[in-house]
């Protein structure tokens, strides 16, 4: 655990990664996908499910309905990751 006994630099993380234009666009795509699945009634707020992209955004996937599926949080967030946090 890298932040034992010292504060996590949230501001620095946002400036260097989460606040970049690419990440803002990806976050907007993920939010759009979630809204679409909520409109269809497949997910609800607080239901413990994630909207998963069959082909990840980092690999060029889109937010069209054919690329979306609903998975439990534990199954969706357990993919193997590269050092840059993209899906292997």
C-alpha cells in the first residue's frame, strides 16, 4: 500500500491523470452509457451493478448499445490491468 501513514495526493492525481482532456471525455462516455442503460431499465442507482463495455473504451470501443452489458461490480472491476491502468 503506497499511502500508509501519509496523505494521498488527490490534487496531484487529478492534475496529472483524472483531469486530462482524454480522461474527461472517457468519463463522459461512461456516464452516457450508464444513463442509456438506466433509461432502458436495466440498471438502477444503488443496485450494485456496473455498465460494462464489451470492447473497452481504451481499446477503441464505443458507447453504442451493442457494446454495453450489465455486470456485478465485483465481476466488472476485476480485469487484469496494464501499468497505465488500461485493460490487458
